[in-house]
C-alpha cells in the first residue's frame, strides 16, 4: 500500500469544480476518487466535498475537492467555494457548444474574484462520444466530423487556443472511460507553486487535520491500470 | 388446533379489549406537528373521545346492526376503491344474518360499510362465524391471491417503468394511460411544470384540458376539489399560482391524496421558498417554472413514487425511529450534545431511514413534513447518496420557515469513505453499488440490507458559511460514537430490522401492524414477512422484487382504507374490524395511539382483538425504546 512509504511532505490543496449542469463534474470526481462511473448520475444539489490524495515524486498533495452543482439556481453560492481555492477545474461538455461559453464565463469570474495565484484547468469532457474517442488525445478535426457517430461540437483547436490565451491548463477527458482523468489532477498538483503550499491553506483546512491521512488509500479499489501518472490513491 | 381452542375461549375477547393501563400522556416532544398543522402529513384528528379505556361499551356503541350506513359520508373515492372483480360472492354473503359480514363481499367495500363490521352480537355465534371457524385460520393475508390474477393491481409491477422515447406516440400514450397513479403540476396560466409519467410534450394537451376544467370552476368561485372518471379519482389542490393534480386508481381517499399533493407543494417551496415563488408569478404569470425548479424533478418523482408504493409515514403523518434502549439513546444524545457546534440549529442521526437521535434548540421543534423532505432527498433519491463524500445543501424547510434557506451538512457512513469506520468496514459485506436507477425500483419498506445499514449524520444551520464548523462537529461526533461503541450499536440495531410479530407477541395471529404514538408523532411497524412463511416459519424463498412491491402495496391499500374509514368526516369510530376475501383487518384509535393491523381472512375477530391487545401492551412497555421522547435539547 502506498501509505506505508516513508512520509513525504504533505499538503492540502483546495480545488473547486465549476461548469454547466450535466457536463460531468461529479463523474470526473467519482472517477478520480473511486475509479468508478455511473451512467445516469443525478444532478448535484448544492455541493459535495471530497478528499483524495495524489502522490507526486517529491511530495503528497491532498486535494480537498468541492464538486459544485451546475444548475443556475446554485450559481450564487459559487463564490463560497472558489474563495481561497488554489485550483479550479472548469469543465465543459465537448458535445455541447453552450457549455464552453459557460466555462468561459467561469474562467472570467475566477480571474476577477478568486485568489490571484489560482491554477485553472479547462477540461473538455465526454471524449468517448467523439470519433477519436479515448484514443490519442485527438487532433482538431474540424467541423465536418458530424457523421459516423461523432458527437463532437467543440474542436480541440478552439478550446486549446482559448486556454493558451488565458494561461489555463487544458485537457480533453472521458469520465466514462477514465481517459486523461488522473492526468488532469496530477498536472494541477504539479502546477501548484511550492510556495503557495506552505502558506495557502483554506480557512477550513485545519479542521480536517485530525483525520488520518491514509484513510482513502486503504479503502479504494485498485487503480485503473491505464492511469499513467503517479496519483497513488 | 391449539390455536383454534384458544380462539374459542376468547370468543368474547373483544370485551376484554382494554387499553394499556392509563398513564399520563408523555411530555410533548419533537418532532411534532403544529396543532393547527398545515403540513402535508396532516390527517383528520381521530374522533375518539378523550378516554384511554376502550371497553366493550365503546365497541357496542359502534354497532349498526340495522346497517345504518347512512350515517357515514359516502366518500367519492369509494367508486374507485370498489374492486373490479365483481360477481364474486363470499360463501357467507347470502346468509341473512344481522352480522354484517355480508357487507364484505368484495363488491361492496365502501368505507362507510366497513364500520358496520364491529356490529353487535359480540357473544353471538352466528352461522357465519361458524362457517368461518371451520376454515383454516392460518391462511395469511393475500395468500389466496395468485400472481397473474392481480385484479386491481394488474400491471402495478410496471408502474415505475419509464415510458420509452423511441416508440410511436399512440403506444406511448397507451403506456401512459396504463399507469395507476399520476401527479401533475401546472401553473394557473396553464404552463406545465411537472408530470410523473411521460414527458411534457406527451401530456401537454391533457394539462391543457385540466387547466381549462379547473379554471372554469375557479372562475365561478367554486373551486373544483375532485371528480371521478371511470375508475380513476382526480383530486385537485390549488396553492397560489400552482395547480396540483393527483389521478389515482389505487383507491386512496381524497384527504389522503390531498396530503400527498401537499407534500409535493412543500418540495417546491423547499427549492424556491414562498416569497420567491410568489415573486416569480407576480412579475410574470406566464413564467415557465421548470427552469427555476431544475433538478427538483427527481425529488418530486421520488416523493410521488413513495406515495404510489405506499408510505406508512405519509399515511400516518409520523416518523419512524430506530429501536434502541433508553439508556443507549440517552448516551447518544449526550455525545451529540457535547460535540455541538455553535452554528447548529438541528442535528439528526438517521439509520436506514429511521431516526436515531435528534438534538434541537428548546424553542424549536422539527416538523414531520420537513423531515419527510429531508429523508426523501437523502434516502429515496440518489442525488446526495451517490455523490459520495460530504454534502452541503441549501434548502428551505417550509414548516419551519417558508421564507428562507437553511444549510444542511450531510455525511453518510458507509464504512468505505470514512476513517472512523475502517475497523468496522472489515466485517462488512462487500459494499453495495451506488446504482441509483435500481434504487428507484427498490421497495422502501423492505428490509433491504443496503438501506438498513446506511447511517447518516445531518447537521442543519442557518449560516451558509458554517460548513467547516459542522464538518468539525461531525468528525468529533463520529470519533466519539465509534470510540464509545455506539456506532456499532446503531448499526446492529439497524441491521436487526423492524420487530417481528412473533417476538412482539408470540403466537398472535396477526400478520402485520402499524402503531402510531400520537403524542410523539412517531410510529412503529412490524417487518413485512413473506406471506407464506410467517407463522409456519417455513423457510420460503425470498419473494422477488415485483412480488414484494405488490405485497407491500396490497398491505398499504388495506391500511389506507382502514385509515380513511377511521378518519372519515362523520365517523366517530374507535374500533373497526373488517373482513374481505383476502384479509381481515382491525383499527383502533385512542387519544394515545392509532393502531392498525392485518391478519389472514379467517382469523376470528376475537383472536385479532387479543393479538392487537398484546401488541399494544408491548408498545406501551417499549415506548421509550420505540420512540424518541424529547430528544436532546439545548
Ligand atoms: N458518455 C459520457 N457520459 C458522461 C461522461 N461524464 C459524465 N457523463 C454523463 O453525463 C451526465 C451528467 O454527469 P454529472 O457528472 O452528473 O454532471 P455534473 O456536471 O456533475 O452535473 P451537475 O451536478 O448537475 O452540475 C451523467 O448521466 C453522466 O453519466 C463522459 O465522460 N462520457
Ligand atoms: Mg454534479
């Protein structure tokens, strides 16, 4: 078990997921935390709080994840969750163009209102519904890909260009197949500046300190063998 | 044979039906309804005079040997509840005896008639009785009904199936029409808001018709409350700008259907709050409410389905608690109180949908209708359970305050995601899957192992920033409960399930009961045993899902009929005994309790009365274990 290793420096990172309803935020978290997927997941009400460890070569990051509800009526509560967050995952559904517009709104709001150093990742989810599927990560294949069961409506190019302009991490994922999911979280963990780890702990983070760190490790199933990176959770 | 002898010697047993020794009513406690309660769970108050003694005199005052049924309001619902299987005549049906068994031929079972069952001649041995006697008394309720000959409930096992999207409209409409229960919500301007079955495009035109009918009566200042069409009863409730419609072929009374509609309205208020709802329609009467209600649909549907399956909690307007020793409950309350956060308004521990412990401020109690909404959200719908981890949910508890939101912290112990329970998890069976779709079809009242073991801590605060405070409280509480061993106590009590009749009253010929403590607004019930296994203890195979669903619904239909008769407007009933072709049932209301039970069709009235008496004495004895009396107050 991973936790039996000699302890590495460990720190908590508060992470928030934002995005339109039904883009797959909860599914991404479920995949990351329990390596599981549910075909008909019910909408989140309010927000869910979960934790998951991510082992990097030099340190351990304990994510404190806020999975928020995408429905409009909960939008006013969002500041409570992204305040003090060191990382944000802004999710859209790459089969639904409006969800990218919504994602851009979230990015703008985070840049205006959240902590200045926040690490933001833009994530296009449901890659399994496109013809490039969970394959090589998909090059932009233009707008003509409507046929042959390809439901992609947002090209990789478009989202990637936007992400670069705004200085965001960018991934296309499938919570269903697990493709690229761990990678998103590992990339975020790596992108958090060492300095911010020393100081920036959310006001509530200390409250959870009493819980044993290894709880998650024992209780989760084996990792998806496809997961390449080092999140030993 | 022994059983029969026992029954004989107790032939006048009804006169021995005395209430448990009178005692001062327990102190008023949470959670309780407002006396004037407008809660969805409201039921007509029992018409009993304030006495705790039910003597034979009480019973004889209820006799209507001349069949004076006119006294009773003939409830419109009776047309619906009359079973379709006409032409059936019981063997005793044509005995011209003043015993009213005659009136129980299944073709005649309106609520008023049930009353005459308690008819006089308690000591008389009628030919009818003798005939009944000669039959086996061990026949279980509903045993005579074979699957495939479902009568009223034909097709009920498909009641909760989705209407497929990809078939022709006429087929979809036919499926839609085959549903036994519909709930619809529309705005007074005629905009559809919610329908349990069929997407709104399918039912749009029906909504239009309903709106036209309701508006017509509204315009005439004579609001339409309900009507019957064919074998379906329509009940309408108007709440401000919203119309609620229930359509039922399951035979509930208007009052019962109305309280179900009330619960749906409470769910809408819980999402929006009353001022918001009013505002929306004040500004634009033609607003489409579906957008602001987004995500509430699944909560409305799980509420609706629990009514359709039959919810004792809703029927009785009461809560069910986990049975625990008094000292254990007290210890849990104290641990709970000790870990209390300043930010806390209400704290609840719930196991398998049953209340374990409550703490609350002295000046506030919890209302069953609010708890019903919370329990529905947590245990019936998948939205929170399937999220994993901890949840932070804004919601309005309308009976507490319909003008603002509270914030609810929820954490499930499932032995998997919590360090405090790693030790316990080792002894757990493999974890249940969080498959929310199969949960939709699972039966609420069943002793489902997965459901029984779900333990949740619910902490409610008016402060939306208090998540971390409440989380800290929960961690403290969880650690303490684990350390003191109370958590495993709760878990094993939950696993034990509901009390079995044979433990409560060994040898009693009763198959199932509901007991409501009126002062505590709480109830308890026995576990539902597979019909054939009950008394013979024969190890019958577990009934399959649909069969369980049907058994439960039949039982609940019977209870709804009994309840409706007891609470009918002009029925001053205290005791009611009814026999139908497939079951005998008994209801008994005093100022202390409401009691309902069911037995096989051939069990004598005396035997039932005797069994009932023993169960009630047990409930009296066990009162402080079965019910939360007071809870932790701060
Ligand atoms: N094919 C496919 N479906 C997915 C994927 N991720 C999520 N879904 C499905 O999309 C639906 C919505 O997923 P959720 O995870 O509940 O979406 P959400 O963003 O959390 O939604 P809200 O909680 O309402 O904000 C569910 O039916 C999921 O099964 C994916 O990668 N591929
Ligand atoms: Mg979600």
